[in-house]
């Protein structure tokens, strides 16, 4: 059996998304910036996709800008949000994705901002009281905090963060890559200035995403070129990707409740089975469904011989999982997230992440193989 449990890294492409993208690839090949019929046809598909996304998120289509994915969207929000609004102080946590942390650290190194880190507890929860203190004690700030951590799944109270940011006139950027399509975001109520999406995290294609820019804030382009995206992002639009992104998000919203029930059921089942059948197991991050992203489970295993071979042995058994963020794969550096929450570095950790395509039989198979590996390496 082959089991794919690395959906936080990327998800399989939905068959309906693929079908719609293929139809566009086959029939619509005009440049969306061209004024002839072929170009207008392509432009219509892009604007229709933009309107679909805006309707789902309860925002204006003029606030949606298509990008190459989450990293570009995060970089645009952070760099342009700070520089174009002359902000000198930024706040983030040590649990953020490297697209956020590395961008802010580079800006601090270049003397653009002073960077502060808000504390988190050993389950990855943000200290909102300290966040308020940092906002009160500094000039107008840029706050970048993710909705759900990509490695341990802990959810951030983005309503609470938004309220605090509004009180101190701070700019709030939220990395919603892991939660887009898994939770319903109502931008008519959320108090944030920027949010982001990567299509491949919700059964859409790779290489496309979007940045939502609240109409209350103004930024200039990060990528200059043509007049695409209403002069906000130069470069010919990824037509097929944009159509696929809109279709994937549309499917996600239509089926959200049933998929959440199914996936949360698998996660809860795996937690219970691991706790019962693997002595010494523990979990990194929150596991309470109200506080944890239902697609992610980070498991800390007992100390064992050849701990660094655990993921390899799971792979040999046909199980695809991750030791941390996929964006750090191929390096010898441990997870910065697990380090920040004080996880025991001598205990191997594995991130299992689920999707609508996973089954109970796959979880049973995975648990059986985990038990075998733990027994061999005890």
C-alpha cells in the first residue's frame, strides 16, 4: 500500500480542477493582455475567476491579485506593506514560515525595520498580551502572524490579533496558506490588511496563488513589467493556473463541512490509536480541534536508535510524511518551529497531514508500520 500523508506540503490535484484546466489549455491560448478576440476570451476567464474567489471570501474583486504562490504573496505583502507605508517596526513570531521570517530578517539587516518577536507557549500559542505591549511601546507596526502553523497545526486567534492591531493602527498580514479552503474566511468581518493563498495546498495546481490587499491600504508593485493585475504585478498571467485555483477554492467551499468532518475524524482516530498502541508517544502543538488545524498532526516519537532514519523507513514502507516544513527539505537543519516551542531534539518528530482523499484503512496501515519501526528501534 502507498499512503500519502504529506498534504501540508502539497495536495493531489482534484480531477474536476484538472478537467477545467485542460479545457482552457486546449481551447483558450490568447494572451489576456491582447485586445483581440482570443485575448479577450482569456481575460474574461481571469476576471471570472477573480470574481469567484472574491465572492467566496466576501471581498471586492479589486482586492484580489494573482501571484505565483504563497511565497510571492507573502513577500509582496511584507516588503510593499512596510516600505510603501513607511513603517519602521515589525512584529512576528519564531514559528512563521521562512517566507515571512527570512523576508523580515533581511529587511532588518538592511536597516529598513526593527524586528520584534512575540512569545509563544510550548504548544505554539501566541502571547496576545505581549503582542499588545509590543504594539503599545513602539511606533506604528507591521504584524505578520499565520493563521495555522504549517508544521504543528496550532491555530492563531486571528480575530483577537485583528482587534489588537486595529486598536493600535497596526498593519496586519496573515499567512493563510494552510487554512485557505479549509476554513471559511469572511473578509467583510476579518480585521486584516493582507491574506495569502497557494492553490496547491487545496487540491489546485502548483505555481499560482493570490494576495488579498484590503482596500484600506495602498501598496506599489513588487514586480514591475506590464500593466497586468491592474498595474500591481507585471508578467503575463498564469491563465490555466488561475482558472484551476478558482475551481479548487469553489470546490473546497462547497464541500468544506463534509471534508472537515471526515479529515478531523481521521486525525482524532490516529491520535487515539497512537496513544493506545505506541508507548511514550506525544504530540507537538495543539490537538484540541478548536485550537488545531484539522489537516495536520505532528507526532513526537520516543527516543530510538537510528532516529534520523524514521522518515526514510516510513518511505520504504510506502508512507509519505514529513519531518517539518517541506520548504526546508534537503537540509540538515532541524525544524525552527519545534525548536521554538522547546520540543526535545533527541526525539524524532513526524508531521502527518491529511486530505479528503485519505482513508481509515491508510491510517491503520500507517499505525501498524509505525509500531513495527518503534519496536525494531526500541
